[in-house]
């Protein structure tokens, strides 16, 4: 097994690196990495329905869709992530214990009683500190997981606190759990870097025929192409979302405005605007213009800028109308 020396903290790069090792290599790899603050969503999730969009914008958090299913997770510098990218075998799929046992063994060595529970979680005292997910591609297999070591738990809830009333879809929903940090249970404090080294030692013990691996220039070029063409694109992170219906309403000084959208592949297919507001021009003009554009702030803001908003929503500003779409 190759142990990947990955010190990169860019979430776009690290998620792309997993796909690269999965699809372009034949050997077995184990990789640890720490991401800068970011939100990583499951492949089958609706990005907008999982995140607190205002908090994400304010804090400039990257939102990155991964290859595997499961729920959305918040990553930070207090969160350690591990990946097994290996040749597939019959006992891999849904066998989460096979891949999380090394983590539990390390924690036992630190006098922490951790255990597997449910389908894909690891817990301490009934509180989740690790979520895991898997993805199969031909004869290759990816298992990856998160390890909350010293994260700010309040940031987790703030960043993932979306309003479920606005969305109606068939996407995979994240399940709220009580969460905790590994560091809170340590008898003697260690850093996340030292914890990382303990996991590496356990993997080496389990895989004595190992070699360390550093990405070559060719590897880095391929990974960065994936970042550019996939993992940093709106089409993958937002547009890939399942078909959904979005609705929102707010009371402004100029009256109540309600918006209803049908969205497919991130594109608005139908828009309806209702309310008790007053207008000089037919609101149908804006409804028609919204059709076939992305459900994204930049595109909708640009479209609204083409209209004299006060003609359509008397005493309501463009920014107030824009706020309804998210």
C-alpha cells in the first residue's frame, strides 16, 4: 500500500485527488488530509437545500460535491479526513467496519472507547465523531471518512442549517446527529498532527509492505485539471443537484412577494411570482426571463439588473427581491 504524503489543505484539490487516484491508478493508496473550512456534500444531494447560503457567502466557504453518497459535512483545520483508494473486492461495499477498525484501534490506544453504530458512523458515548461514505468505479473502490478532532462544533450547525421549507425534492437529506470532538476525551492532550501520525503508524502496522508516495508533477497537473474542469465548477457543485421545487416568501414595505421555481440540473425551468405588491409593468416579463437561467445568485442578480425593478415591485428593492431566490 502507498501512503500518500498530502499536505494540501485546498478542499477542491483534495476531493479531486481522491478521484484521480481512483480512476487513474491501479495500486492501493491511503491518504490523510486536512481541509480549510469548507462544506463537502454528497453526490446525490441538493447543494442549496443543505447549506446556510447566507453563512456560506459571508464566510466565503467553498462548497464541494464529492463522488460518494451520504450527507453533507463541515470540514475545518480541526477535522482530519482519511481515504482508502484500493482495488475492489467483494467484501468492500457497505463493509464500513473493515475500513474504520484502524481508527478505533488508535483511539483504544488513547483510552477512548469508540464504536461503530448505525450504517456508517463512529461514536463516543453515543455522540458522532466520524461519518463515512463509499464509491465504486469499475474495479476500483473508494472509502473515505471524517474525524472530528478539535472542530468548532457551532460552525458545523451554522454552515449546514438550511431551511427545509423552501425545498421540495427527492435528493438525499443529511441527518442531524449529536456530534463531539475526539480531543475532548483525551487524558493527555495531543495535537491533530500527532493524532495523524498515530493513524499512519496503525496503517503501517496493518500494511507492513508499504511505501510513501508523493504526487509527481504529472499527478499534480492531472489533479489540477480535475479541479478546474469539475470540482471548482458551478455545474458540478450546484448544477448536478437533483430536480427540485423551490419556494419562498417575504413581507417587504411594498407588500408580500412569493416566488416559486421548478429547477432541473440547476436550471430554472419555470418561475411564478405572486403577492399583494403593486406594479406598473406585467410581472410575466420577469417570470419569462428567469426561464432557462441558472439558479445562482450571479445570474439572477444580473438578470434583475436588466429590469427597472420599481416598475415591477413598487417600493421594493432589487436586493430584497434577490434575497427571495435563496
